[in-house]
C-alpha cells in the first residue's frame, strides 16, 4: 500500500471519527444529567482521531492532509440526518457536493 493510500484511509477514519464525536457530544449535552457517557465517549473518540491525525502529519504534506479534513463536514451532514434527525436543505447538500469535488481534485494532485 502506498503512503498516499494509507494517508487517505487514515483520513477517512479521522474525519468519520471526528464527525461521530461531534454527534455524541451533541447527544450528550442535550441532556447532560442522563447522557454524560456520550460526552465521555465523544471526547475519547476525539482523542483517538487526534492520534491518527498526528500520524498522518508525519507521513503527508500538510496542504494535502488538511484538505481532506473537509470530509468531516460531509460526514457530519450524513450523521446529523441519521442520528439527530436534522433537516438537510438543498443548499447544504449542494455545499457538500462541492466539498466532495474539491477533495477529489486535491486527492488527484
């Protein structure tokens, strides 16, 4: 497996983990008295994502790796719809599509 492929796979894990952590934090702070385990789990996942990020930084150019962080917005839209039942407007979906196009262009560089 090439370094670039490894970086992309790790960044997928990182961005998904970050989005999941955000959803867990949102669920946790909605009713902190009952849902504090969600907050703790969200913080733990953030910590793991940070360790993955540090490894990615050791292997890839910052300008390449950081552009993949934008995937977090796309995953967050999906997870917010699935788990928080948020409404997704056409503008939000269009923005996500533009992010995906931009990431595709950067990944090909």
